[in-house]
C-alpha cells in the first residue's frame, strides 16, 4: 500500500522514471523556503514562476533564478520506493543580471550546493539542505502554467501603411503583463520608449525564440532603447510592473513608442552559399570560448552569412542551454542579443568578442567571411 501511495504521488507530480531517476524529466516551481531557525521561519516566494528547476534526462539541471538563468549537474540515489533519497548538485553556472530585491536568486544558487536529499510528498518536492540548513518546497511547474498564462496578454505591433513606427497607449494592473510582438530583421534599428503613470512600470526586450531571458532591460536604460538588431524573427517587448507594485495590485497607464527602421540584412541565398541541410545556417564549427560561471571551454558556432564582406549573424551555443547571437557588419561586431556590454579585439585568426569584461568567444574569420 505504501508503494502504491508513493507511485500515485509521483504520477501527480508528473514524474518520469527515466534513467532510473524519479526526478529526470520533471519541472518545478519554488513556493517556499523553510528555515530551521524559528527567528527566520518560512519565506514564501511571491512569484513561483520566476524560480524554476528542471531535471534533464541527461543529468543536467536547468534553472530560472528570477532574472537570471543557471545550469549544473545533479546526481540522484533513490531509496526504497523512490519517493525519497539523496540528491546533490554540482557547481551551478548562472548569469549575473542584477535582479530586483529581495535577491532570492543569489540565495537559491548558493543553497543548491548544500542540498543533500529529496522527498516527494503530496505531489510536492522537498529538498533538504545539509546540517539542518533548511528545506526548499517546490510544486510541479505545470500546475502553475495556466495561472501564468492568465497573467499574460499577447498583442502584435502594427505600423500604419507607409509608417515605420507606432505609439501604443495601454494599461496594466498587478501581475498582468503585455507582450507586444514585432517582426524585424538583422541590421534593422529598433527604438523603444516607455512612459508610465506608475514609476514601477518597465519593459524588457526579448530576442526571437526567448521565453524569458531579455536582451534589453528597460529598468537599466531609463526605459529607452535604440540599437541594431542581431537576428531575424519576432521580438517581444514585455511591459510589466515591478513586483512590489504588482503585489499591491497597482496599475499603470502607459505610452509605448516602437520604431523599426532601415532595410534588413537578408541571408545569402542557398544557391549562392549552401546551407546545412534542414537549417538556415551556412556553416558551423566549434570555437574556443569562456562563458561566465561554467567550465565550458568549447562552444558550437553557426553562421547566417549576409554577404561575403564580413556581414553575418553568428550564433554560439554551449551546455545545451545557453546561446549568444552576434551581428557582424563588414567585419565588425555591432550588436548582440544579451544586455551585457560587448567589446572585441581583432587578431590574425579572427575576433575575440567579450561580454561584461569576463566572458570571451573566439570567432574565426573564415566562419564570418566564408572560405
């Protein structure tokens, strides 16, 4: 009977028994942090969807830590019926954006190194820290998805005929947010400006294919943006209220100005420069790299050439999760899809592109120019 109850609990949590691990293939959202110190008590997480933990089937865990992302190895040793056992995480590599207070992202990333066991009970996952350091309470991520979707509204940005800009007037209340979507191409210039009646009203700009990581954080730029775009696709302008204001149910009437100008840099045709089968890329290779907070020293590199004069979009990937897209124009890096500052140096082999002063990618000139 005990085994039957445990199995039912596992099913309720959406657990997959892949690779002998009851956690592999599952996704969770953080709801509370229980301290063993009565003076601290239990910390409730105001926005569980901002703190997620996904156990990959390959022994890698992916995390959302508020405005940051993280990944690392994990090891599970189930005991008995699998509803409990030991669990440890390897070093967790995270991005380093400055998230709003109370900075739980830093606490969670630090504490994962001290996790020693897990317990599946009543459809929830409990992670216990060593030396009675506390307990992390997680709920299945799918259980929260519908609520998160209810807070999101998607609206296309439409320019009047013959126009390249639009002024949008709208309102948000509490946790609700609006994703304005606009299609644009590499090399075009986007300008954004947001003015809200509430000082806690901001925007983030998400690159094509991103569900959360932003390439621009309006909070850090006085709610203004003016730059080239690195790739083709649908860009998302996410307008929201700062969490403290959202918790109080505040609202903001805002004006969002959006402009997209210039001609896109079209990819070279497959007839002129063959593409890799089933992809949009003209070539791929591996390159030396030093992404922040990881031991990875070799990245996959793909290119969409937009001419043979050194104009191209280079896409870098590593650890199965992370990605950078860099636009080169006539042999010079001009834009990227991350908020960190970009610099570069030229050498006889190509370029060393650096983000935030401590993240490096070596890109060979043959990849960009062809040949």
